[in-house]
């Protein structure tokens, strides 16, 4: 199995930005997201989150200049499947 590359995004420490996980290509026909949780490294602030039938969104704030944070979206689907997808947020003055 090939290694998975975790996407890296850059955000300013003062920015409050939304990050979207699109699960549409992974979900089976007719399957939807039943629940979505975010696991966020300490030091980055999850302001709010939500999901639709095939996407999950996290609003993130804060962070320390020069630090990278892992953010994982864990979903459970209408078919009872559970999976995680992660991104890295690199905090840098912009």
C-alpha cells in the first residue's frame, strides 16, 4: 500500500479560517456522513465545526508562529463505516 501524503496548509496566527474535508469520492452511492468529529493538536483552537451529507468543515484559529499542528476529521457514515483524514496546519506570519 502506498504511503499517504498529508496535505499541508499555511495559516497566519491571527487568522480564523475554514478547512473543508470532502468525502464525496470515498462515500459509496447513497452513503452519507452521520457524524463528524475533529481531533486538533493542542495550541490550535477549533472555533466551530459542522458537516453536510458529504463534507465536514472545521473553523480553526490561533496557533504559534513556526509550529505545525495535525488536524484529523473522523467520520461515521450511514453504512456504519468509520474513517479518518488528516491535514497539517503550519502557522506562519503572512
